[in-house]
């Protein structure tokens, strides 16, 4: 904004003589910033595997803005939308388009961690405000944290930390972990190991297979031979469906409990059917969460979009709630970045998931729920960890 | 690793290998006999799996779904060969790659439009929905054993078809010298059309029979495609026995690679392929002629 204003003034100075009369009719720069629209860049997946997630996040975001009268700090809003295709290679270009061409005031995105990492780099380089409504890569709010980068979803290690604590409390002594060999899985399993071993347990074997392979039979044989007290896994989507079914077909679920990060049973219960019944998972949202905010949110979302909201819709909703707090604090003057960021960092949000605050690295501090699969629902049966905050390792804020 | 685990892992490897063979056999027929590089082979596998899902939900019976699915996939193969692939026999491989790559995109998009992008499970047929306890903690799903038996039976049938029947003789003759066969008065175009349809049906059948254990999900075809090319190349292009042998080898290498050297699980099969190709660049069972 500052740069634009300077350019405008320079052009103005050169053309001052010729356009003197005309320029009198224009409001000056400061007034423009106050009265113009707030430009929001939504960079999310609208095609491909994550299309449904991108749509849910967008819906949640717009719902919160609409509940705020469709304005931010008294100013109207203009949305700029880009389909990021969950393609990290296209991410820098897409983010730059929104920032340089459309001159957005705030960037919102995305689902895929690789894309989000690229976005956070562009946002840091351009000092653009960025709110991440899903991608869980730990480092975004760890070593790569920045004053202008926020996250309203979760970090990968949080679910592992919560489940490790619960399993240690249940007096489980030994565990085997299994995941796809990629950042999200490693971080999730790392969190589990950390808290499980801190609670007195021991991870006796860490198994992993290349993403996105789904031939699990040899790992199941290995688990049966090791006979741990519990198995912690990180899988999502098609891999989650297949693993849960294979685990049950191998009869392992009768003797060795299977637990995992919530993605193991989120959006997959239809396909998993009987095999998933009774599984315990940890996530920051779940079915049957009975608080006034959640009930109101679910009703409003149903009314607006004619579909049940999910955890992704909540994350999008909270991204907008966080932005509203920031912009309201500076009364719509996006130029007051330091105050805006300070207000967002200190925000205490009333989220459908419960209370939501941010830690030093701008990562959520929230309750992680323990959930049990009952029928087609991930029923919340308790709080695994109250106000979980993962240490922002390597963050210099 | 105790002896039980070792034996079960051996079983895992063989079972995985047999399934790979089923998919790869269609590829080796089309690639080896017709000389067509068909990248869309994985898509036929995916089409099969999705047919199993939709037809099984409609009819409520996986076996009925498979029978209907086979008929549909044979038709699909005939139409594709007639409309597209038959124009490419005389062109070079690059054009075949372009066409079949295009088909991958078309099939993925159609799948997305018709069934959507969700992951679906296919219910096991009730008679196979049980497991045999092998050790106190581990049971083996009967359906996997059934799949292996079906794969073995098909390998035998294919061998008989190619080497012991009149049609097989024509197929082999056509592979060696297309012009000579047609000048002898045989309708080689029809033979090729049948081989292509057979290849498509084999891939689709593999997808259908694997659907209950693999579940159906977007992009499942591309995963299978790469490993199938590995099987075909190791086995020797066009050889049914080669494909069977190579598929078992890959199945075992993959299974034991994951258990014994988990850090390198992703590369074991490719290292094996590189080693075999250094030793025998034509693959293990080079077709004579």
C-alpha cells in the first residue's frame, strides 16, 4: 500500500501541471486506504483431491464475514480467488499473482503443506499478511514463523502429542508407529513418540512406507510379531480406508488397539464401515461437540450451504474470525500492520471447536479431543489435552 | 524374524506378486504382441475398480458386478481399439504415449464427473468375509487367498490360450510378422482387436477383484501403472511366463524390502530392476522371434 501511494505521488508530481485540476477531485491516499475495499486473496484447491476441502474452507470463511455484516473494520470486501491445484510448483506464481497483480491485503490458504510452505515464503518476502486455514507443516509456525503469518488449523505434531499422552495415561507400555514417509506423517509420529515416552511408554519400532503406497500386508505381519500394546498411525483419505480395513481383516484389532490422528477416520467412515468401529483418534474437532457457538455455527452453515460443516469449514471460519479481530483493532486501516498483527496474535476466539488462541509462533492453542468412532460419527468422548500448545521450536518471534 | 513370520511374509509376497501379474499380463500382451505402449493401462485397472464399486452397489453382489464388468470392459477395449489405437500401429511410440497419456486424463476426469472424488469401499462377498487364524495375533483374510487362486488359474488359462490354441497361434504369428499373416488370409485386424480387448479386460478384472481389499480412490491407476511397467520390463516384453515370474519376484522383493531394509523400501524394486536389466537387457524371458 505504501509503495503504491509513493508511486501515485511520483506520477502525480510529474503530471502535476497538466492534471492539477483533475487531481483536486481525487481523494488523497490515506482516505483511499480507509474507504476502498479490503482485498482478500483466497488461494485454495478448487479442483483435484482436495477440492472439497477448499470449498469447505471458503464457505466457512465467507460465513464468518457475512455474520460480521459482510464487512471488515467498516470497509467492504473484495475476494480474489485462485485455484492452487495443490501443486507446489505453481504456488509461488499463484501467490505472486494475488499479491503483485491483485494487490491483496491478506492472503488466505491453503490445504497442501508444500503449497503452504511456498506461500509462506512469498508472504514473508513481500510482508503480506497470510492466514493458513489447514496445512499442518510444523515448520511454518516453527523455524519459518513470521510476524505476518498465522495459522487457524493445527500443526501435525499436535494430534500425535495428544494421543501419546492419552495412551501413556492408559498405562500402555509399548507402541509401534506406522506412517507414510513424508513430513506430515513424520511430524505426527514424532509428536506421539515424544509425549508417549515422556509418560513412561516406549516406541519399540517406527515403521514407514513410501507415499502413497497402500500395500500394508507385510507391515501387519510385522506388527503381529512385535505384539505392542498399541499401534499409532498417520494415514488419510484412501490410505486410511485401506489400512483400517486391512488391520481388521488381519484380526489385529482384537488384540492390539489401533489409534491415530483424526484424519484416519475423518470423511472415510462410510468406506471403512464396520472395520473402523470403536477406533480412538485425536483431533481439534469432532461430532457431538455441544457448545453454543458450535450449535449456532452448524445451524448457520446448514442454512447457508445446505450441507453439514466439517473440521475444514471450522478452520476457514476461524481464519475469518481472526482477521476480523485484527482489522477491527485498527478500524480498517490495513497500513497499521504492527497493531493489526499484535491484535491477531493476542486474539481469543470463540471457535466452534471451543476456545482458540495463538502461541508465539502464531499456531493454535486449543483443546484436542479424544474421539471414538460410533456408527458414521467421530463422537467426542473427552478432551485428550486441554489447551494444547506445541512449543514453537526454532521460532525467533 | 521367527519362522512363522517368515512364512507369512512369504505368503504376503506371493499374494501381492500374483495380483501384480494379473494387471501386468494385460500390459505385456498389448505392449509385447501389438507393440503399443499403453500408458492408459492403469486407467483400465481404475475403471475396473470403479465398475466393481458402482455395479456392486447397484446389484448388491460382487460376482454379478464382475461378470457385467468384464463384458463392459471388453466392449470398452473394442471401441478404444477401433476408434483410437488401430490408427497408431504404424506410427512411432511417442504418438502412442501421447494418446494413451491423454486417455489417462480423460478417464480421471470422467471418473471425477461420474462417481466423484471420494474414497469408497467395496464390501467383501459374504462367503469370503472371514479370516484364518495363523498365529494368536494374526489372521489371514480368506479373500486374499481366493484372489491368489484366481490369479494362478488365469495365468494357466492365458498360457493355454497363447500357446495351445489356434487363436493363440494367430496372435503369436501376428506378433512376429503382421503382413505375412494377413497375406495368408487371416483377419489380423480382428486378432489385434481381440488382444487389445483381452488386455483391457484383464486390467479391469484385476481392478474389480482387488477392489474389496484395495478400496477405490482417485489416482489408483497411476500407482499401479508404474509397477506394472517394471514387471513387464523385467519379465521380458510379451512373455506371459516372464510376467508371472517377474511379478512374483517384485512381490517378494517389495515385501521383504519393507521388512528387512525399511529405510530403502521405496527403492528395492527399482534397484532389482536395474540389476536385472544390467544382467539381461532384454528381460528375464525374452520372447523368441
